[in-house]
C-alpha cells in the first residue's frame, strides 16, 4: 500500500514538473522541416506573451458575433467592412482589450494550443499563409468545433474548424 502511494506520488511529481509547453507540442507535431523552421523563426521574435489585460472569453465571442454578416474589406475596421484581424481587433476593443491589428502579431499572445482537438470557446485560431507569411488569417472559436472569422469571399461568417479548406490551413490556437 505504501509502495503504491509512493509510486503514485513520484509519477504525479514527474508529470507536473516536466509539463510540456504548447509551443513544444506544436514543434513535436510539425513533421514538415521547412514549416518547423518557419515556426521557430517566428517564435524567436516572441511568443506566448501575456494578454494585455484580463478578459472573459464569453465576452470576446459575443462581441465578435455582433459583426456576423459584415462585408470583407482589406484593412477595414468597421461593421461596414473588415478583414479577419479587423474582426478580432474590434471584438477585443469592444471588451476593453487592446490587441494589434495584424494576425501574426496577435498570434504572439496567449498560450499556444497546438491541435484543433484542444481548442475551446474564445480561443484565437491562426491559419498558415504563403512562404513569405507564416500566419495570414485569424478567427475566434465560438465553441469547440466552429470559429467566427472574415472570409474575403463571404464576409464575417461562422465556419467549422474541420472545414475542407480551413481545416488544412490551421496552424495553432492561443488562449
């Protein structure tokens, strides 16, 4: 009995003291060496920064939902037209959170969530870009399977995280 307790205590200590960060899990799951190098380069400029202020994820989601149906406009920052980062920027601003307007800069805040299966309501989700831009799209999870974002073809919409197009481009989330 004592031996089992001691073994359990040792296992618990090892698991808690050797926890792996979301960033480390992201690198472990990334099989493409070129993509892994791009992620490491991105991370060298700072990641997993603390959020600029405390906020409730539910409030962020509700603020974003107000913009559903808005048109796409590159660089736009109003309900008359916005881009993906404009949606997140405006929703954050509506709840008193100051974020940068660029999706790649937003990806530097919060703890990295490396896989779609671990995402929660209110997490920001990021998607791959071209060779020159690691990240070029952002959205907000509205539950564990859908996110709100601004598509250049459809405007501000809700899409499944496993969508045929977006699912393959998902790179990580943050919380």
